[in-house]
C-alpha cells in the first residue's frame, strides 16, 4: 500500500472551479445567530407540549418568517474558506447537513487536526433520535461519512465516498458528548482509504472505514 499524502497547503481553491466561496469569518453574525435559534426551534418543536392555539399562532409566525427570509438565496454548493490554526486554508460547504455553518439541521460538529487526522466533539439533541433515547444509525453513518470525507480531502483534494462500511458497536446516546475521529490509512492511485470512530466516555460506539475516490473538478 502506498501512502502518498499531498500537503494540504496545496489544496486547490474551489473558486478556481466555478464554486462560490465566502470567507467563514465574513458570514454575518446575525445569520449565525439565526441558525442557532432555528436549530433550537426545531428541537423545541419536536418535543413541545404547547396547546393548539399556541401551536397555530407559532405556525403563522414561522410561515411569515420563512416568507420574509426567502430572498436572494445563495447558490447550492456555496462553499466557505477558513484559516485553520496551523495556517492552512480549509474549505467546506455552508449548507452541509452534518456540519455546514449555515445549516440549522447540522449538529455543530467541528473537526480539527489532532496530529493523526481529524477529531471533533458533538452532542446530539433529540432531533437526531432513532431508537428511543438513542442516536439514529443513519446520522451515525452521516457523521462518520463527513469525518472520513474531510480527512480524505487532506490527502489530495476533492473525493467522493465510493464505499462506506459502518459497524455499530454500542448504542450511541443522545444529549451526551461524543468524540468523532478520522484518519487516512492509505492512498492507492485515486483511492483514499480512511477510517474513523465515534466514542462516548472513551468507548467506541461506532466505527467506519471508507473508500474515497478522488474526482476531477470541472475544468481541471
Ligand atoms: C473539502 C470538503 C470536504 C467535504 C467532505 C464531505 C463528506 C461527504 C462525503 C459524501 O457524502 S460524498 C456523496 C456520496 N457519494 C457519491 O455520491 C459518489 C457516487 N459515486 C460516484 O460518483 C462514482 O462511483 C465514483 C466517483 C465514486 C467512482 O467512479 P469512477 O468512475 O470515477 O471510478 P472508477 O470506476 O474509475 O474507479 C476508480 C477506483 O476506485 C475504485 N472504486 C470505485 N468504486 C468503488 C467502490 N464502490 N468500492 C470500492 N472501490 C471502488 C475502483 O476499483 C478503482 O480502483 P483502482 O484504482 O484500484 O482500480
């Protein structure tokens, strides 16, 4: 197996391939605050015991808000750039469903270099419920896919998940801190082989491996 990791400082700028790229620091604080509020609202709605009149009034307010905000939509695929603590430039998608900074559905999972790969902490609220009190297996797979995809990007740019294999070792609890880790285990031609885990209290609840296949970006 050949491990030939391209330095991340050489990652291409998505703007060169026609993507809209905004600086993460330039995202309006009011918009980030709104995202947080909507995330809280979604969790509240999923569990509210408010009476019918209150629900009807809230529904009208939310419909009105949606109409007010549905102006000048950002194009699908809008990306953000940010300077990582080690000075390199990271890219991501603003509306990514696992960790996009503008997606209220995304649990706030921030993955950072940890010396071996990437790691991040996240606590999933009841919005991500599958079995009673437990995280949905699809979300577990989604978080692993994201962590594996992001770490694959550190090995030479854009890639897509060709194969994802997840083993669910223990139930993953809601409302409890989880650690997500990922690393590159090999690079073979266009394939980037990656592995990762989700832990609670240091114990692995789920682990995954993936084959990410490097893709050519439009115009490259
Ligand atoms: C910086 C931002 C970071 C963002 C992170 C985001 C994380 C989220 C990741 C995702 O969710 S990606 C979305 C889900 N995945 C997809 O939609 C991919 C859909 N599939 C495809 O587009 C194509 O099948 C794919 C690009 C993966 C491969 O097609 P190709 O025609 O380019 O590949 P090809 O058939 O030439 O095979 C290239 C190599 O990959 C291998 N391969 C292809 N499919 C495979 C497979 N399914 N399993 C294992 N290996 C596979 C294949 O054997 C070969 O290996 P070798 O070099 O050893 O010959």
